[in-house]
């Protein structure tokens, strides 16, 4: 068995060009400042019936580049009562256009859920332009989370993106 070692040397100029071409999709230096916005938003958990939720932490940031919105968020619930129905992540800083039920994004940090049986949580394009469904990933699809899945000390955090008008 022979092991072949390939070597390739690049000039400093070639290395810079390669680095620049690999980073162009994130490079906002060449975009007009008028299409880039960033700021904070206040994420909220809402339900079909009632929204009696007490939080110790609700924070979020966003970057909007033209019509693409990228959100980061963290929520810690300290108490809730009297809620029922499906659970939503609400308070989006910009309206979805249109509400795209096929767009979704994983929720990277979560803890203290009841009745969660899947592999992880994600936010799925919302029922309206202003929210995202919260879902439990299953082997053959997903289940929407409901008020009964939440309790005191439930933690959610993650990053997701969507398009706006």
C-alpha cells in the first residue's frame, strides 16, 4: 500500500484571494449601509390561550441584511399558569414575508421541558407573520410543542433566520 502526499504551495496573493472569496458571503463591507440594520428584540413565548408567563431572562439580537433577518435569542421562564394550546416564539422584530411554514431552524439550547420525546427543538415558520411555531423533532417529522411542555425554569436559546418584505 502506497501513501501519496500532495503538496501545493500558494503565493501570499493567492492565499489572500482564496480567503476573500471564501468569506464573501459574510462580507458586508461592500453592501450599502442603508440595507444593513442590527439591534435588539424581546423574544416572547405565547400560546393559543392566555400568555401568563413570567421570565427571568428575555434577550435577543438581530442583523437584517436587505430582506434576510438573522435572530439570536435566550429565554428563561420562571413561572407560568393557565396557558393552553400550541406554543410560539413571538415578538419578531420584522414581519415574515410570507409566513413560511417550510422555513425552520434548530434551537441550540433548551432545558426543563415536560413530555418532550424527540431529538431536539426547532422553530418552524409561523402561523402568522409575527411568530414561529416551537416544535419537537421526531424520527419521522415533528410535533408542535404546547403549553403542557413548559414549566418553571424552562430555558430556550438559539439562532434562526427568515425573510421579510
